[in-house]
C-alpha cells in the first residue's frame, strides 16, 4: 500500500449494533490541542466549532491564572493554563 500512511480496512455492520458519541470538547481540551498542534487557538476553535462545549466569544479577554496574574500563551492570547 502506498503511501505508508494510507489507511484501509474492512468495515462490517450489523442491524443490532449500538454506537455512541464521545461528547463535546471543553476549553481545556481545545487549549491542549492548540498547544500540541502549534495552531492558534482561534484556528482550533474555528475548525472544532461544531463540537465545542463552550462559546469562544463568551470567554473573558484576560483571564486570571492560579497565581493571580494573567497567563499569556505563546500564541499571544491570554488563557488559563
């Protein structure tokens, strides 16, 4: 199979099968994904907007971290770490 990162498989279905959803993504998960992928938080929120469990527009502009100061990420946007 070429290229090596290709995916293939056999998919079987059964009328009595049960499927489940995994739920919505919270802000801490979006922040972690943004940091791991090197994308801006705005990009992550844009692409994941259908499955976000929060409204990005409702987040305060400068949240205060555990130390009592504003924590600013490398993306330039302040968020709780």
